[in-house]
C-alpha cells in the first residue's frame, strides 16, 4: 500500500500509523474510511478515463496501481 491509504486513514481518525495497541485508533471511523476509499477510487477513474469507454480490467488495474496494491 502507499501513502494514499495512510492519508485516508488519518482523515478517518487514525492518530498514528503503527500503534502497538488500540490507543491510536480510538477515534478511527471504519465507515468513514471505507467511504473515503470509494470516493478516491471514483475520483481516480473519472480523472483517468473521463467519459471514455472503460473495461473492468483496465479500471481494476488503475485502482490497484493508485493504491499501491500488488496484482
């Protein structure tokens, strides 16, 4: 994963990246985190492909690359 995921987690309330206990995730909102990821994916596809025809394979590769997820 890359820094985009960490930034979205911070926006959802994560206080520290690698807490050894639950101290740093007390205010973390998993639902907000999920919403932020979906919005990020939608924005990415809109920027990358606009109104052009898009295959599911191309969209999946684009999202994985954006988030730094290995295929």
